[in-house]
């Protein structure tokens, strides 16, 4: 093999490797959204809310019953910002909930900022749903599985995080 062929092959291999690296770095530079939903949360912004009129007598002492919430944490683990467009709490007929969703609630209380919200890389957005409303809807329509769905600008699909409420 002469030096011109060697140089041509070396250039082709190097340019292909650089093209692959460029594509890989472009794919990795997108935002990556991670959703965590936690049921039975009672403390919100340093305050505890109580159920109106519900009192428990335990050990001879009268106590008020705390109001449970479903707390949702959305993290941007990627390298670029994105905008959270919508969030909803839904009840489904299958564990993954891809067949059908019923009982969708869009009433939430944002901890950080209302939607739409630009979430920068490494930042977190928090909100909560009323767990009593969710379990009441569960009793009415009989959908046994719960999920939180997030829609953001860099994806056409909703991100779905399943929740187990006991």
C-alpha cells in the first residue's frame, strides 16, 4: 500500500470517527427528565394540613387527622434546558396504563413555579396532588392503577411514572 492510499484510508477512518463522536455528543446533550412520585406525603413547604372535622382518639388523647398528598418531583438530568408543559394525575386499567386512562386530574399545587416552566439542567420542579381526591375517584370508577404524566417540549410522548397508593 502506498502512502497516498494509507493517507486516504486514515482520513476516512478519522472523519467517520469524528462524525460518530459528534452524533453521540448531540444525542447526550438533550434534556433527560426524571419523574418521582411519592404518595402519603404530609409535610408541604414546612406545613402540615389536617382533614377538616376528622379527629382520632388515640390513647385517650384527641388528635386531628393529617391530610395526605402525592408529591411529584421532576428533575432535569440532561445537559440542556426544556420546558415542562403539562402535568396530570391519572388512573388506569393496567399497571403501565397504556391501554386507557380515566379519571384524569389536572389540579395540582406547584411548590416551585406554575406551568409552563423552563427547567434548567440540574434543577428540580415540585408539585403535589390531593391524595384524597385520587382515592375517591378510584372508588367511583374502579381503576386500580395510578400514574403521574408529564409532557415537555423535547418529547412528543408523555412520561408516565406509576404510583402505588395504599
